[in-house]
């Protein structure tokens, strides 16, 4: 194969041929390219509508401040580094602490605190917690959605008292009783683990030092481009090409090949892999979409601050019953202050504030003021809106996504990843393993 242009009958645009074309240059696409090289493919093209690689790993900078969309933490034992070992020295080692703001206005342990959620509830509160757990185990054994799953394990009273019910709605974008049970079983298993009697007893006892732990890492201070550019160079040296800022128009099958039509030319391949949103791939292929798959639109608010912030942790989740923001990350804890000020990002689901950045900022300021946080000079430095941030797991969505993937597979396209598999993958580790599994990659034992 070569990428010299050629024309077929009735074809007015040049056709460039590749062994494999990968749609999407996020972590899933980069790992897919690395795996396919190891499997013997040599002429690979990665196509993305963004003009950069990294997918939704996005940073935003202003003056000396650099923020992320979301809270992204890596580990030094991640399988991603087996594909791109040159990334490791670029990361910044960090020691983050996670906390949460509970409905009582206390910054406490994440995801649950025996002391603050159970013991501080008082005698009557503890009786109500235990009674609701017992009642759920005896009479509410059916688990058809995320709320019923959580209620079975920790009881209805603690579900409300801890703020977990409010946070689930804030994070997933819909009420917990509408969240698919399959997601709850797959992504919320920590609830059953924390609710076990043995675990509760262990959490009350002094913790013992464990064995070797992985190091927590953050992207370079300069941003994600500094991190992923070496990964691109690594792949290019092995024969991978990149087409960034591409305008993808359609995909058709011609004589056993896929033809990906761009605005100015046609790309041809016998093997096409997609890591972009399922509905976008279906639309490009002119395949009928039986069900709409919803995704979160995320607003990130970027603040700088001088004063008393009111907590020590780097990452805070909002478990209170009020306030639209779901999580904040203090980036100055990782990279140092800028201009003598701390800086952080707060995430808000767009639908919870009518899609308005101004509403999101007003709601955040009012909520942190009511909870005595960020007392001092709080300045909004900027904001960003990200569509297709992650899937909304409404009941039935998992099956609808599986049906869409099956339809694409019948068409000849493998689709996987956070977007291509409609799969919430919380870490680069999970994304890497997902891509390897989809491509049947056999890791060589170390």
C-alpha cells in the first residue's frame, strides 16, 4: 500500500490507501495504533476532527495558569506506559488527597466516612441508618436501577444523609432511579465493598502500611500537548500517519474497502476502527440509528483565588444537596501558585444550569459562600464547554449501545473506547486495557 494519490472511475478526488484507518486520536486511538503495529500492520492512519491528539484530555491556559477539563490523574504502573514509555519522565509526581463536601457542610473523606456519616449522626441517626439497611436487605431486594442498588447496600437513610444520592444525579446527569442497573453493578461496586461489615470495622481501626503503591502523576505543567506530542512522534517513527483537523463527510464500502470521504480527498482501507462517538460513526456510514445515545455536556469554570479556601484536599466532590458543581480540582497543589494565587477548576453539568456559563458561575459562588469555602478574592479566569464528555447511562442505554456496536461490526467496523464503546472509562489505565481487549492484544509478561 502507499499514500500516493490515485483515482477510480467516477471518483473526482484522489484516493489514498492505508492498511488501517483509526478514527479518533484520543488515548483509545493512540493505543490502538500501537497495538496494530505490534500485530504487524505497517501503514496506519489516525484521523481526528480535533487539530491535536489526546481526545478529551484538554488543557486551557491563561498567563501562568494551566487548567484541565476534568480531574485527570495517572499512575506510574499504567499499561499506557508500556506503549509509550517516553511519557513517564514528563509526568509530575503528586500526592493528592480526595475529599467531599457532605450535606452537613463538612469536608470529609471520599467516598464515605464512618466518623462523619455514621458516628456523627448521633444515637438516633445511627439507629435510623441501621434500621434502613436492615429494611432494605429484607424488603427491597430488587435492584433495577442505581438508586435501588445503592439503597440495598447502605439503606435509604444513609443514601440521603451521606449525599450519595445527590451526587449520583449531579454526576450522571439524571435521577439515580433512571440510571441503568448494569452501570451500577460495573461502576459502583465500591458501595457494596464499603458497606460490608468487615470493611466498616477495618475503617475504624488504625490503618497499617501496605506494600509498594503506585505513584500518582499529573500531566506536565505546560499542558497535555507537552505530554502527547512524544507519543505521536513515537508512532510516526513506527510508520503511523496523522490526519488532524479533518472534516469527515461520509464512509462507504467500495469493492471490499472502506472509503472515508474528507472535504478534499478520499482515504481507503480494508480495516477501519472507530473510537469516536457511536452516533457519529453511524451517521458517517448512513446507518439507521434506532435509539439516541445521550452524553454529558460539561462546563469547566477556571478560577484563581487568594485567601482561605477552607480545606486541605486537592480534589473535592460535591455530595451536598445543593449546588450544581460536581467536582473541583486545585491545580496549584500540583504545579505551585501562579502570580501569588491558587488556581482551580470546578465542573458543572450543563443541563443543571440551563447550559449557561454565567448561571454556573453564580451558582458556584453562592454555594461555596454558603458553605464557608473560598473566603477571599475569587476570580473567574475563564471557562470551557465540552460536548460528549462521557455517556449518560439512562436505563436501556447499555443495550442500545451494544446494538449500535453490533450494527457497526456487521458493517465491518470495530468500535470501542469511551466514545466508540459508549463506555465510561475513568482512567487512562482502563482506556488502555479496553483498547487492548478490543483488539485481542496479548501482553508479553514482564
